[in-house]
C-alpha cells in the first residue's frame, strides 16, 4: 500500500472529526473553543503525516527496522503533542480544554484509521520472481 493512500485514509476521517468538533464548539461555546479545536486538529494531522512519511523512508531503506522505527515515531509524536499541551496549558488565546480533547480524539481516530488502512491493504508478502527458479510442468499425454 502506498504511503499517500495510508495518509489519506487516516487524515480524511481525522479532519472530518476535527471540523465537527470545531463547528460544534464554536456554536456551543465560543470562538476561542473553535480555535483550540482547529489548532489541535491541524497539529495531529501534521505530526502524524510527518511521522508516516518518515516511516516510509525508513521502510524503503531498511525494512528490518520498520517495527522499531514505527514505535519510536509513535512515541515521539505522542511526546511532542504532550509537550505542546503542557506549553499551552496557561494560554488565553484559545480554550485549552477543547484543544486537549481535540488532540486526544483526533489522535485516537488517526491511529484507528491507520490500523484499518493497514489491515485492509492487499500487501504482497512475496515479491513476484524473487523465489528460486522453478521448472515448468511438462504436459504428459493421458494414459490409455
């Protein structure tokens, strides 16, 4: 499965959720809440897209490191988002509770959508033509 397809299949539902949260909080609360939701959505999409692109590069150059690199990138993304939550906890520019809830919701949805994209992908486990040479089966005439 191509990286663009994985990112698309994870980003679209995440952006939709972010838009729903942004509109709902804008209507129910105020513009500061909508701004916090919008910023949270953008941060999740940007961080996880960058992480997926970095993972793709690692898989292309060193496939044996794919699993450990995926875990490291995931932990790095979560760590950076947590640090951003701590940095913005006292800001008055936007609603920090909506910001944090949006980051959490969008992160969970991104991960679920990404797992679903991988699980439903039709990935070749063996590259065609990479196995040993096999002699073709010779047709024999039927027995009389």
